[in-house]
């Protein structure tokens, strides 16, 4: 418990990171001790440790580094502390006054040049900030200049601060040798390199002054949009965009790409681009509401909204288009039947269950505004009849997150997650643990339970036969280079560009159309290698984008989850699934409250039902909920024919035609009114 508490406080992930943090702290604590003793070699060793570990922690434990910055122990402050301690050491070792004055002058000049460089860098970045960011449209006509070289522009503070190394090394060498020439060489290198860097960046500032005005950039974007003529837009905004939220957009990309009508993706936060999945669809990020109003989209007929956000109003003002809430999953949570959805022209749900859910919100949503379109994303999920079980049952535990407040806390992690996993391990099953991406973001208790579950699975993997464990680790190590190679290539094929926003707009191009087949082949190979290297017995904690949630569905014999859209999606497989009943409500009351409970096994808080529930996997003939799941699948997700993609596409076409007809009618009325005015005159 103490170990987990320390990891939580320090924001680190394991023993190695914790060791590095203590080494880092010991190094900095030793600097004043060795400076005052004085001990030259002790100080040199401690200084080297602080340099090296500081760099490693930036890569391995960025959350810990951010925690330091919040405590005002920024990278710049840490460099300053190291410099002050070096000067104290030199003074204690009776260095000549001229050397001390020179050292103080050089280090002061170095920090002054760092400040100047930072100011110039910020000036360039402000000039290169555009009103829009674009992907998959040719913006070469905007005349955006090339960004400064990465050596000068990216991670500049890290590089510039490290220019103090020659001066540090030179002064330490001089103190060791008793000769001051090494110090002079080090001082000259530090001052000269820092001055040269500032001069080089000042040259880049002149180029940045040639950036086109904002109105010219938007005008060029509108010319490109006029050539593309988008008819359907997916519009997304979220206050705190990160990879954790962008799944709400990424889950719809493949569906948009299969529409009959030309799609466009409109984002509102710049960070969205970093986590946007691969797509050939034109994408426009417009952070400011005034700039959204300047977008010219005369043929736009349907706008799709995967989430309810305040900035949606900036798009809802477009009267020529029909506005549709499509959500980002179908669940029994309040968000899937929100009264706010009344602002949209239509609400598209997967099946009859979604319609009934909205109808329970009395006097809010008209039945005619609800359209059942299925879930096109689920077409690739393997059915229960096609699933081949492994040597031991595989259970996917996918709890939802704790919600925005304790009042809507639906996660089972807090009340029963740890004992549930302990019981699963005692039942000799293989566990795939995939928590919700937002788990632990708000609740410290949920974060602690999440870490405890991960530790249980790690420890159980280690408790296996030593030879088996060594072979598993060797298999994982063997495929790791190829997995990294595949992921690098997937990144290249994703369409994500490097550089700042202006550089991304400058390099944006109309997609050539190739690479899609390679993308799918590489993803399939990645999943195959990952699956084979882990074997059929090893527990897995799945936190990253790969393997995907639906790949986990295909590997699992059973799902254990909470009330969430994950359950509704898993219903498509017709495999057994379990809903956690952490409040131990009577079965009838629980099933009446939550639609997806209709085909579920219900698990009590103490997990006493777990052995009997697992019989449905170990003895497939003993699966009393199988008929209920077949009925529930059609109720929640709609019929298999026509397919979800066909129904979704039909709904888009029908609404687009309706919007076009209404627009034509308005124009006709406007022309008639104008003629009446002319005749009257």
C-alpha cells in the first residue's frame, strides 16, 4: 500500500521510475553537501547524476516532471540550482577571484541569452499561429513560409540550457588540475554557442514576418472548400481535448468515409489534431467562433455531433443544415438521453432501446426526431459462434470511469474492482484489463484501485512457473522491434504532420488515395504479433490505442463491465457478459433500470455469484442468458439487415435531401417576396 501511495503522490508508474526519482532527489540533495565539504569528485558525480536522471525522467515519467514544475521546481530552476552550487564549490576550493567573477559573468550571460531566446521564440510562435489548422486540403496557395529548423525551434529550452555543460565541465576540470585554462575554454564555448543560437533564431524571426494575414488564410481555405463542396460535417468540441476524448471522433471516421456524400470534419481545439486518427477526409480546426462564422459551406446539409458541448452553438446557428446528435456510444447512462439533445433536429440512436430511453425523458424529445441507424462501427466484431476458446477462459474486465462527480459514479473499480480481480485469479481465468481512458482523472480512490488491479495482474504473471515466465518475456522481447517498426509506419500513414500549426497547414495536401490497404494490413499484423507473443495464458493490462477495444472483444470469452456503451457494443458479439451490481439492487429492479441488463449475468458486490457465472464459459451448454442476448441485440442495436452502414447512409441521404428541399423553398419564397416588392414599387 505504501508503494502504491508513493507512486500516486510522485506520479510514477513502477519501481524503476520510483528508483530514478529517489536517485534524482539524492543527487540534488548531495550537491550542497559536496559543495560545502568541499568534495570535487563527489560533486562531479552528483552533478552528472542530476543531469542524466533529469533527462531520463522527462521521457519515462513526464507526470512527475509536471508535478515538479507545479511546485516551481522547473527545469530552468534546477539548472540554476546546479550552477549556484558549482560556484559555491569553486569558492570553497579557493578558486581565484578572477575565475569566480568570470564564471558568474558567463553563467549570468547564459541565462540572459536563454531569456532572450525564449522571447524571440515566443514572438515567432505568435506570428506563426494561424486562425485554422487543416489536413487533407491543398493550402499551398496561402503562402505560408517554412518553419524554423527543428534544431532551433523544437524543445529549444532543453537544448539551450544544456549549453552550460562546457562551462560546468571546464570549471570542474580546472578545479581538479589547479590550472584555469580549461575553465576559460568552457566559458568561451558556453557563451559563444548561446550567442550564436540567439543570432540564428533572430534570422528566423525575419522569415516569420512574412506570414500571411489571417483573412488571407481563411480566404484560401474557403477556396479549397468551394472546390471540395462538403455536404456532411462531423463537428466536435471538448474543453480538455486529449487522447482520452478523441475516441469520440475517431470511432466515426470509417463510417464517414463510406458515406455517399462528401464529408468534412470540423474540430474546435488545436490539440485535437495530435490525437486524430488516420483519415482521407478533409479536416479543419477552427478555434475561434468568429472564424467559424467565416467558413463558407453553401452545400453543407447535415452536421453530426458526437458530443454535447457549449461550442456546439457556434455551428447550430447554420440554418441551411440539419443538425443531428449521434453520440459516441449507446448506454443506459444519463448522457445517452440528455434533455439538451432537444436543440438538434434529429437524434440518431442504434436501436429501439435508444428510442425508448429518450421517450422516458418526458416532454423533451419528439418521437419523430429519433431515427434508428444502428452502430456501423460494430461490423468487424467476431460473433460468438465463430469464436475459438483458449486453454483457460479469457475475461475482459472493462470498467467505466468514475464520472464528473460522486453523484454519477458508475465505476465498479472503487467498490469492488480489486476483490473482483482477486476472485477471477482464484478461479484460474485469464484477465484482459482495459479501464476507461478517463479512469482516475478525477477520483484519487479510483486511481488507487486501478493501480492495485494492475499490480495484482503483474504479480500473478510473475508467480507463474519461472521457465514459462522467461519464455513469455523472451517472446515479447523478440517481437518488440517489429511492433515498434509497425507503429512507426502506421504513424507515417496516419496523415499526421510534424511541425507547428503553420507548418502543418503549409504541408497539408489532398490525399493521394494509396496507403489504405497497407494501413489495414499493418494493423492486422500488429495485433497478430501482439496476441501470439503474449500467449493464451498471460494477463494483459491494455491502456494504449493498440490493441483496440474490439480486438479485445474478439479475444475474450466473456465481458465484465459496468453500465456503459462498452456493454452495448459487446452485445453485438452475442457472447456472455456480466454487469456489476455494486449496490446489490434486487435483480428485477436492476434489469428494469438498465436496458442492457436484460441479457446480462448480474454480479453482486461480494462476487459470490462469480463461479456460477463462469459456468456459461466453461460449459457452453449451460448458458441460460443466451436467448435473452439474441433478443436484446436487436432491441439495442437494431436488425442485422439492412446493415448498420446502409441504414446510417440512408439516414444521411434522407436528411440531406430534406435540408436541400427546405433551402430551395426558402429561396423560392425569398424571390417571390422580392418580386412582390418590385411590382409594388
